[in-house]
C-alpha cells in the first residue's frame, strides 16, 4: 500500500479530537444541570429560615426535605455519570492513541531519535488529567457567572462582592499559569532526560557492572534528577503559595458576604435565609476556580503532553494507505541516493545508484563508516532518503505502509534484537505463528534441530530481548525471522557476525536457495566463502559507489585487501568499527 499524499495530522489524533469535542459538548450540558441542582441547598435554607420557621408548617418542612433529598440524589447521580463518562473517554483515548504512539515511537527510534517510553508517559498524563477532579472543576467554573448573577438579583451588593472575589481568584489563576508554566516545562524536560539516562544504564547493565561505570552513570543521572527536582519544587512552592492565598480569599469572602448580608438584614434589605444562602452560593461560586488553581499543574502537564504527542505522531509516516499495490516481483532500483545523519556536515551516502533484478544476490562491501548499514536501512524503508530514490518495482519504498511492505521484505539488522515471547512467535514476527512457515524458515536456516533441543522447543520463552540465548542463536533466529513466509526482497547486514561454522554453512545454503527462488538479496559481509554465492558486488567508499558489477572482477580482490587491512591494522590508527557501526 502506498500513501499518495502526506496528511497534516495523524488520522487517529483527528478522530480523538472530534470524539472529545463531541463528548465535551454533552458534558457541558450535563455540568449545567449539576450546577443548577446545587441551588437546592441554599433554596432549602432560604425557605426553611424565612417561611417554615415563621409559619410553623411541619408539612411544608417535610415536603421541602423530600424534594431536597430527591434533588441531591439526582445531583449525585449526574456527578457519577460525568465521572464515568470521563473515565470511559480516558480509556478510549488510550485505546485509540496507544497503537499510534507505539508506531510513532518505533518510527522515531528508527530515525535515530531515542524517545523510549516518553510517548506512553505523555499519554498517561493526558488520561490521568481526564480522570482527575481538575477537569470537573474546570467544567463547573463557567457557571460561576450564573451564581454571581443570582447573588446580584438577591441584592446588588452581594453580586459585587462575589464578582470582585471571582476576579481576584481569576487573577491568581493567571499568575499561577505565568509563574509555573516555564518551570514545570523545564522540570519535565529534566525529568525525561533523567529517565532516559536511567533506561540507558539498565539497557547496558552488563557493561556498566563489568567496568565499574555505575558510580559515574549514577552521578550523571543525579545531576539531571536534581535539576528536575529543583524546577518542579520551585514551581510547586510558588503554586502552593498562590493556592493558599486563594483559599484564604475564598474563606474570607464567605465571611465577608455574611457581614454584608447582616448589614443588609439590619437595614431591612435582606432576610436571614437570603443571608445564609448568599454565603453558601459564594463558596460554590469560588470553589471550582480554587480547585482549578490547585490542579493547574496537572493542566499544564496535560497540555504539554498533548503537544508532545501531536509532535510525535506527526513524525509517523505510516498514515492510512490510499491505494493497494500488488506484491513486488523484486526489481530494485536505487537512484542518486543521498543521506545525511542528523547534525552531520558530510553525507553518509552520496549519489548512490545501482539496480538489481529478481534472483540477484549482491554483496555490499566497504570499510568501516562507508555507509553500508545506512544503505541497508534505506533499502527496507526504515528511514527516508535525503535526496534520490529507492524503488521496488517502481514504487518508492519509504512511501509504502510498513505493515504491508514488511510482508515482502526480510531484514536482518547488524544488531539483532528479539522480543519477549516464544521462539515461534519471534520467527513469525510476533504475529500468530503459521506453523508451516515457521518450520520452513527454521529448516532453511539450519535452526530446526537446535530449537528442538530447547526445553520447550518452538514454545520456549526466550525472555526480554532474547537474553537467555547466545548471540549466535539470536543471530540465526533473526535470520529465520527475515526469511519467514519467503519475502521477495531480503537485506542482511553482516548475518555471519556471530555464526559458528555450522551457521556459516547454513547461511551459504540460504543464499543459494534465495537465488534459486528468484529473490532479490543484498548482504553485507567480509567472508569470502559467502561472497562466492553472490551474482553482483557493490563497493562503497566514503558513502559513494566505488565499484558495482561482476563479483569475479571486483569482489575477491576487494575481499583480500579488506582481510589484510583487518589482520594488519595501522598502529597509530586503531580500528573504530564498533563505534562507527553504532553511528550507522
């Protein structure tokens, strides 16, 4: 499937926005009824103090109490409904955006930008905000104007006192936004950096422990964590000051409006019931604003998380496809391909051009940092070309929907990463295993007998990232995964890096089989025995094509020169292959 045009915003995010807007319109009307029912208490007190006590009518008191009880029941029921709707909406947002966040995080990581679990943390912040009392308080805040209007009708002075208090607390809310916003954003940034630093240390636990790097890594983490704590604590302290000022103001205004009511009562302009009702209404008018101030930090965090999610999803190029393309036959065409790594001044690849036909097996050769791994990633559509084209049967590889293109592509990266699951699931690319296809891939790679020797065979749980298995076995499972369901285009980046003699023989059989099946295959390797199975050879030097053509005239001389370079490295320039390979 191919995308015909780029969409400005992720479709899932657009769907969520429309659904949230629709639900919030309904919740606004629900909140209106909830706030109208709040008038039950002040009206009840008004009637009891001014009418029931004066008339001594017990029947009126009974009827008023029953009506008030029913109104309070409806008030509680509607509040419960509002809370449940917000909880369901929060859950639905997680279900709708979760897969998109995972896909975008994977795409972003493939582009070389490590985001770890940040997308899910932001999604969690957004969901917790919807489930908090802050969102309910913000929904109730607009009805403060209605309550102030009622107080003004009761007496203008009461309305003026309530309006003045509301304006004062609103100013405090805006001040809280101004004071806390930047500190919270900076603190959150430091917090994310500290989490990423900790994740890196855990991921590289073996190296950290073996070489005593833990104290140094902990010290670097502590610097970021302290910076995050300082910023967040400062914002929290400032927010608490403003919150406590608003509480003082609300409590004082409730007393002050009682004083004003008493003054009006003494002047015969107000009744005792109206005075008590005014105090209750005053508290209700200011309470949502105060609660919103108390939860402003969650609002800022949720708003920042939404922006981050929007930015993350905008990087995901796998928008819903518009046209279905037929299965490729395997004609690969690379045209003037150029690629720059982020921040690099020189290109990793420069004007690379070549073409392969179905049945071709092409060896990719070159010294360290010549662009071999970068080329492999471009060929399978992991990253987008800076300039030029990678076409499979005439279609741009990067513009294919990855889930669809992946059915026709087998890719073995330089560093094989397996997933938490069974051996069969990993070979089946974590989908429901097709037993026949899993067995075929395992037998082709010579892995079948080895798998049967595992405790549970194909159902053996390999653990997180396959750490229960040796590097060689992980390499061969990765190779079987690449060959699952016989893909048309196969790209292998140093597949023999961790293989023993038996594995190398199996790899030679794989290459010969792919050639016989008319599959288009590219392999990065320095092993002469494997190169002998190739029909084409591509030699890269400083990101440019030095040779491309018949391996008989190109491949073996280059392999000999490369072998000499590896066995007799210059003393003043020690090899830097591991670091450069990681950079690629």
